[in-house]
């Protein structure tokens, strides 16, 4: 029973992580790119560097998520094909 409890919590934590950004990371990437651009234009280098760090973080998260989604679509039978999510 305890194993089921742990599994349930693990699955819910994964869902919670996915639901933290229901629109994906794209809005955050666009936001921080805009902040960085405005800071550079204003000559505010500390703010630009901070925005760059945030931008790098969300770009990396998006890349990880995309990689995970590609792995989820690999045929486990090893046929090299993709699942047809029909």
C-alpha cells in the first residue's frame, strides 16, 4: 500500500510540474527575451545579465521537455517507428 502511495505522489508531482506552466515555457522565454532586449537598449547590464540567466534557464527547460516528449514517442518494441497517438 505504501508503494502505491509513493507512486501516486510521484505521478502527481510530475503532473504538477507540467501544470506549473500550462502554456509551456514559450511565454517565459518570450518575456525574458523582451526584458533582456529592453535592458540592453537601456544600458542596464546587471538587469540584462539577470534576464539572460532566466532566459537560459527556460530555454534549457524547454529543450529538456522537448527531448522527453520525443523519447515518449519512441516505439518500445525497437522498430524505430513512432507511436501513433490516435
